C-alpha cells in the first residue's frame, strides 16, 4: 500500500491531518472541535455546562422532561455528571436539529434521538482532547471529563475503534 506524505488541509479554521487522502477526523469531530475552539474551550477543565451554555447564548432550566426551545435547554435535575451528559444530548438538538418533535414521524424522531446520543459522546468527551491526553482506560475519562463509567466505557470503545480504523487505513 502506497502512502502519500501527510499534509495539512484547512477547513474553515480547523486543521485536519490528512494522510493519503483520508481525513483522520469525522465531520462531527471536526464540528465539535471548531465549536469548542470558537468559544475558547480547549481542555477538559474548561468544560463547564453553564459556561458553555452562556457562550452559546443558551439558558439552562430544570424540569422533569428534558427538551429544548429556541434559546432554552431544559434538563432533569440530577448529579453533575448526569446533567452534563444530558446537556450534551440536548445541545445537539439546539445546534443541529430543527422542527418540533411532537409533529414529526416517529422514525424521524428516532433518528434525531440517535444523532443526539451520538453527539453527546463526542461533545462531552471530544476526540481532539482524547488525542492530546493519550487516555488508556475508561476511569481516566471519568476523572477528566466527569461522565459516568458506562458512558466513558462506550466513548473509549468508540475512540479505540476509530484509532484502529486510522491505523488500518495506513
């Protein structure tokens, strides 16, 4: 297999390592990277839900059923970890989805919920931060990103699969 020399390509303000024409970051990973850089979030200690909400112009409210309105994200009162993970899910709806789910087909609602769950993994534990930290186990993700163990385990699995795919491509 012939590999070309690594090159850096520019996508808006993001620099993505490209080797042999294959980008190492997905569209979602790049979107989250750009979003965090735009608001000055560069390391796990910067990741505060209330700060991020303020920087994005969003109000966080608490009710029994999580949802979002035009400028408000409503989440359940819970532990800091559960609220952070819920915020990651709901901010996806705020940033990337349109429409009112009450008026949508169930399959479209299911798609949006799947997308929001997937987004939450990458929003709460960004790939670019994992790359910088060289994390080896789920407990380290729990410690640095303040997510629960099952969430951390699933995110580590996603990250490791991506690393395997990266290495297998070259």
